[in-house]
C-alpha cells in the first residue's frame, strides 16, 4: 500500500503532498520535515530505502527535488523506486521537461496526473495517464 | 480523434455555461493565476517560518473573503481552490473552504468540477461529515452522458467515499462495468476495489463480475481487477485456486511480450503488472503442490526473461524469487532463484544489495545453506556505513539465531542499539533481543546482563510484555529448582551492584523490575540483610527523579521485605514520611505497611517468602461485606444507588427534560443503567414519571405490558410465568425470595393492591415514590451484582488455568502479595464458597429454566422425555416442582413457597447444560455410534457414545476426529479405552471451538477397534454443525446493551411478517430464545432487546419492534457477517413457525 506521495525540494519545502491514508493536517508538517531530514541525510553511497516508523520511505532525487513515497511492507521497494521514475517521465512528457516551478504553478494538474496513476499503482501507461487531463485542458483552451 | 469529438459534443452544455461571461474572465484569470504565482514566489523567497506563517495567514483571510463573497465566479473559485490546496499542503488549516470545494464539484464546468473533486479528495477524509454532501453530485455525475464527468466521479469514488452511502452508487457503478470505454470500466473496477477495501460484504454479490473484469479484452481493466484479486486471495486463497490457470496464462502473455507496446516501460513489458501477478501466484501456490505445478513453467520463464540490466527487471526478479520460495518447492527453480539472490547480494549497487539481503532474510529459514554461501558478504554488510543495510543484516541474523551464535548476534544487535536513536528501531530491536535471550540464553549471567542492557536501553519505550515476561520467567522458573534459585540470586546481586553505582539513572521500567525482584528474592542473599536492601530501596524512594508509579513498586518491595527484616529504623522512617505524602496512592500503601508493621505475625503470614506464583482466590464481589451492608440497611440506611441512577432520579423528580442522548431510537429511559429487574421496574416507573415532559416517554408510558410485567418488589413471578420468557431475570427474584421470604410476601401484598388499581399514571407516580429507597430493592441489587461478578470471577479463573503463554499483567505481579494481604485479612472461606455456589447455582437455574420453558412450549415433545434428556439425578421430583412452578400459581404465597423449594432443589443439582437428542451416526453389526451435542457456555461439546452391541470384548477401541478447517477440536480427557466390555456403552467427548465463522460445517471422524485380537475394523461417520451451535445467550443488562449498541458498526435491518400463532411480541421472542438461543434482556411494550454471542466472544445485539403483524428486526454486531446470518435464521424461525 502506498501511504503518501511527497515532492519536496532541497530546502525542505513541500512542493506536493498527497496522503492515501488520512493523516491529521496538524501532523503533515511534522511528518514532512522528519521525512525530508532523513532523505537529505542520505548520501549516494547509501541505499534509497529508509525505514521510518513502521513504514518504508523510498526516495529518488531529481536535481533539487526529492520525490518520496511512503509504503507499508507489502510493497517491493525497487518496484516503487521505478514507479517514481515512471511518474517523473509522465510529468516530463506533459510539461516537456518538468521543473520545480512547473509543479508549483500547476499543482492541480500534477495532482490530476497522480490521481490517474496512484491509489495503488493503477496505471503506468503514459498515454492513458495523460488522456483525461489533456481532454480537460485542450478543450478548455480551444474555446 | 473521433473520441475527442464525441466527448466534446457531449460536453456542450457545460461549455456554453463557461462561455457566457464573455471577455471578462480573461482578465480575471490572469490576475488569479498570477496571484497563485505571487503566493508561491513569495513563499519561496521567505527565509523564516515566522514570515511564512504571516504571509499564509494573510492569504487565507483574503481567500476566506473571496470564497464567501457572492460575486465570486466559479472560475475564480477554482483558482481559490488551488491556492487553498497550496495552503493546506503547507500545513495551514483551510477548513472554511471545504464546503466551497464541494459546491465547486457540484456546479462547475468540467475543469472546475475536476478541481472541485480534487480539492475534496485532498481536504476531506473518509469519515468527514461534509463528505455526505458530495454523494448527490457523484450520483448525478455517474448518470451523466458526458464521459469526462463519469470519469471524474469514478475517480473520486475510488479515492474517498463514505462507507454508509455505498448502496446509493453501487448499482450505477456496476452498470459501468459493461461500458464501452475501457477507461470507464477500469475506473469502475477501481471504485469497486475501494468498496471492497472499506466494506467487503457490500460487494460480495458481484464477485462474478470481477471475473468478467479479469477476462476483459483491455489490459488496463484486467490489471485493475488484479488489485481486488490480490486482496481477496490474501484473505482466502482456497476460493480462487481455479483461477490459477488464468493468472498463469496472463503472466505468460505479458512476459512473452504480447501486450501493446505502450505498456512497456524501458522495453520491459508492463513490469508492475508482472509483479502483481507474481504476488498473486505466490499466494495461490503456498503449501499447494498441485497449484504450484501449474506455475513452474511461467516462473522459470520469468527468471530467464528478466535478464536485462535495468532496475525494474530486478524488481521483477525479486518478486519472482519471493514467489519461488513461497510456493511448493521445486529444486530446479530454487537453484535458479538462489543464483539470482547471489547476483543481488554481490552487486556493487547498494539498492540491489539491500534487495538481496531482504530476499535472503526471507528464504533463510527454508535454506540456511544460502547464508553460509554468502557469509562473507553478510559480515561485510554488518559493518556497512549505511545503517539501513546494517539493520537489514541484523534482521537476517535474527532469523538464523540458535543456541550457539546467540551471544555474538545479540552483541551485534546491542551495538547497533547503542548507536540508534530512533524510537521505533529501539522498540523493535529490544523486543527481538529479549526474545532471543529468553530462547537461547547460554547461562544465567549472560541472560541477566543482556536483560539489564535491554531494560536500560529500551527503557520506557519498550513493549510492556518484555518486563512482564521476564518477571514471569523468574517467578515461574524452569524445571530445575536449584537452577532457578541461582538465576534469581544472580539477578538480585546484579541489581544491588547496579543500585550501588552513583549518579546513574535507570529507566522507570527497569527500576520497577529491580524492585519487584529485590522484594521477592532478596531472601536468597546471605551477605546482605533485608535491612540493607530496604535502605537501598529507601534511597530510591527519596529520589525525585523516580516516578510515583515506580515508587509504589518500591514501597511494595519494602513491604515484602519488612517481615524478614524484623526491626528496621528505615521502615519506620519510611512509614513516617509517606503517611503524610500528598500522593493518595503512596499514602494508602504507607498506611497498609504501618498497620501490618504493628502486627508482625499477620504480616509474615500474609507475605510469605517465594509465593509469587501461587494463585490467589480473589473475592471481587466483596461479599464479605454483605453482613455489614445488611446491618446498615436494617438500621435504616439508604441503599446504595449508582451515580447515574441517582442523577436520573433527581432529574425525573425535578421534571426536567432529559438531555442525555438516547442510545437508540426507541425509548431508552427504561433501561439506562439497570442491572436487575428491580432496577428496571423502577426505571420504567420513572420513565412514566418523566413522561409528561417528553414525547418519547409518552410512548413507553402507554405500554400495556408494564403493569403486568413489573410489580412493586421488582418482579411479579405470577405474571412472569404467564409470559414465560424472562428466564434471564428469573434467578434473581428467587434469590431474593430465598433470603427474605417474609419481607417479600408483605411487599407482594402491597404490590397486588397496586396492580389492581386502574389509573396507570397515578399508580406509576406512586410506585416511583414508593420505590425510592426500598429495602428489598437493594438486596436484589446486591445480589444482582454478585451474580455478574461471580461470572467474571469464573472467567478469570479460567484464564488463569490457561495462562501458559499469556503474559500476566504487571499489576498482577506487583500486587500479588498485596492482594493476598487484603484477602487473607478479610477472606472468609464461607463467603467464598457461597459465592461459588451462587454462581454455579445461578448458571444452573438459568439453563434449567430455559429448558423448562422449552418444554413448556414445545407441546409436540412430551415433557418427560425432555426432562430425561436433562439427566438429572432426581428427575421425577424435579419435574413435579417445575410443573407447578410454571402453571399459574393459585396464590402468591403458595408460589413463593414453591419457588423457594424449587430453589433449594436446584442447590443439590450439578451443573447441567442444554443438549440435543442423541442421533445415530453410524453402525454395523458390532457397534453403533450415536452422537449428541451439548451446548456448553464456552464451547460446543460433541459426545459420541459408542455402544458395543456384540457379545464380545473389543480391544483398544479408539475414536478419532479429522481436523476440520473451521473448527478446533480438542479431546476431553479419558477418551481412549483399551478394552471395551461386551454390550457396554462408552462415550467420547470432544470440545469443538470455532475458528472461522461459517454457516454449515461437517465434522467427521472414524472409530477403529480390534475385535478379540483378530482383525481391526474401522467405521467412519460425520456430523453436521451449523453456526447456531455456537450461538450462546449473552447475559447483559439493558444498560450494557445500550452501550454496546452504539459501539457496533455492522447493522442489518429487516421486517419480518409473523405467523398468526405468535403475533404477540413475547411469544415471538420466546421462539427466538428457544430456537436460536438468544437472550431476552428486556421487553418494553412493543419493543424487545435480545443479545447473543458467537463463541468465543463475538457479541450480537438485536432490537425488535412489533407493528401489527410485522416484526422489525434490527441487528448490530462487531462482526460483519453475524447479523446477516442471524437475520436469516430469525426469518426462518419466525416465518416458518
């Protein structure tokens, strides 16, 4: 089970957070800071999987951004690790070279894309992930 | 392309709306999106948290104004939502916007709607009350002709949806499974997956449709259905074995590259789909050779194909290895898998190494040689700079620990523990160390020292079981007494040295362990006297850093040591100081110590040395105070009433509206806080009293039953025998009658006068004023209490017998000596015995009563036969008695006399349970086997009685029961008979316990015997069991019913038409009681409360109400399937008869 999907930058600012299991809003900040602290303390020689409380964090760095996914022990770390990369590729395709600013200014779109991909890993086919969003926006601009 | 045209056309209405504002929105849009931009930029530029907070608060207040302004367009609202999402993401509360998010989802055009849904899914959680407002929108969108809207609605349903509203959308979503567009079908499957997660029983009926989804022509839909299957197979793999072939075929196609190319990820075909399928196969093939054989080929191919050097192929390989080791083993595959693991472990890539270790950890128990192969790598990993790798290695070592390597492994674990600061890691590791130490400790010294380390590092975060288990181990010891003493002595010595160290702080839990051990086992010391130990404990007691909980442990230890110390100044000093302590608990303990100290003889008898393991008989009912209470009452003292009762009475007297929430929709005033019939009657009177103030109560006031059922002293046996279904309440009045017959008779006279009067209101007013502070009522109350307590006591003693594996609670340990103190001081054998007797007797009375009631109503069965079934020692006498009792008595006095005689006759009986008639299950010329069921309180007892019909002796007749899936069958002692004499009957008893709820089950077995040393013969038989065999009455009070009712989530309602013969509520309930063993708690007018439990302890409550000839049944239970089952049974019983 994927518990949450976070995108944070090196300064520890949250760029996107999505919780798939309810977490009280007051605890969001605390959890995110903790998670970021742990990810930042990892070096390249260390593995990309961290144990945090009773779940695992899988993190992957893209330039100044960290994508962190929290899962329980039913998931395979490596599969999630590659899933992160898959999601980045999808975002890349949509925004044509995705940057941190893209994510910030298009928070809603990134969320919509993620909704297509995750609740477990539900869709990994790029075209299919983007189809609903494209329909929404292409039409919106056409009129 | 045509798709898009189709979608745009269907969306036209929404688009017109959007167009209307004309040129205006362009400007607005620019300003709003730039506002989000400026907000984001502003926040990014900020350096301190404080500034951020200021900025966001500013933003939030401006947003609040905008969203609630009537001029805000939906488009602006959409922009506001995105900003609100942003603020919430940063951890600021934006709850004022939630309702607007729902509105946006309802009213917006497509894009706005999508953002509205998005905001809802981000803001709200499953049980948020606002979520209900979304349901209508979802239903509307599901019915929309616009595919995009349907899609959105399905997306949101698969993310977040209120459980109780599932029926509203379920049919719509089921329809969508047949939709022509794959995306709709896929999302519908995902929505159903969500439902399966939160309410599995609601989607049970569409399992066939899931199969269709699995065979869908589109890959996406099929992949989505795998989520549901993975979950269902995890719960019950045996039900889906037939699908193994399908899963294997799918995986073969995926691995063989038969999928469309766009499902490839870095030229690996659908890797996540493969992983999902491998997981499913692993679950299906577990311990099942036949199923496993089906998948060997495809697994082999997977292992072969995944050679590409890419991360995702490693993920597949890992899953593959996992599956190969989960299913029934095949050596060829295992070899290949082991090679794969080797590749992982030896890889220079750290992530792969991690995976390798994880795989090793998983397979090591099946194949320890693999650990030997990779031992050098493991050792390397143990000193790896990455703590995560180290941790995983320790996990691996933990799995291969044995008596030889335990010291080294524990050493490594402790090292890691000293470096780690994370609470979760500490808790986890400490538990493992303690477990290993207990299992494999090589000697005493090592064990104690390891446990010392565990306690000092684990401190107050570790699982409480660890100190408990440790103390239990010390106290109960092993087989060898001298070894035990040495262990204890070593523990005592090591603690004393630890305490001698200056300026060292130990965690509270550790101090508690020390004080218990010192208190119990200091006597083993020869050098140090108890006085010296007391002095050390005293020093700790005076230490401010010690918590008050620990101090009570310490003072308990001192108390235990005092009798050994003879005279000690320290003790007196301690008493002196703590009898004036501000801490009540401490003061209490100090006073106890003081009183005991004054009476040394009592003290030594109370606190014997090394008796911590002996069972104590605790008189929890405080029955030794009965005499005191009786004396008090006879001198005119007001009887004790529980707090809530007093409050209620006060309320009703003041004629104030009752603001307390009603537990149920029916009138609850009659049964809140009642423990005994007397209480109930009082309550119903009160409700009559307060009836003038509230509409609800007026209903209950009009009840016709009330006058007939309840009399003044609480209960009219005369009426009760007419209605005849109050058996749960029966024993208690008998108790009261036994104890003060005279009193009751006078009371009864009064009550008759009362019953005869016609004006209900007046009567009830009078009654309620009369009832307050009635002597008899208090007696009944007291006895009622003793009843429930004695049950508890029995259960407890049962637990004690079975405690073996269970950790006894810390408190039991600490207080063992203390409770013995209060017990021995006050405990009176006589009272204890009476308590026991009373418990037994009441149990008996109940079962017999219900049996009697059974026999009374079941006219087709001759009474005598029923009674002979009871196998009473004096059946005839008993039958007589009971016959009289259940005829309407001629006069009250007579009935009282008879009841008391009945009660006394009960006393002489042994405990009996209801049981079925014997039924022959198999026979041949030599023997015949018949079986019957005894429905015992805690289990179902199956008795097979074997009759030897031949004139010959049978040797070593033996009866065996096949293990059954849903039951746990245990043999009762004394079952194997070496020799069976000619023409005799022997019975075999098996207690059957339910492991998994089921509806029908078969228990089969065989009997094998030797006839006169010649041939051995075997005879098979089977017996049907239904869930009903495991339903027992649950005897609770109405108050408890109310509480339980609120706490159960699963409920089922249904109206049942009653047959003519039982149109009245009491008779219908009686049927339920007899046939389904439900316990009738109370009947209030046209409503009835019943309760039962599924053994071992799953309660189910039933509320019934009668309208004309319809009985409305309403079940609630903590178990989701039980209400459905019971409903079905009730329907059968009520409609059938």
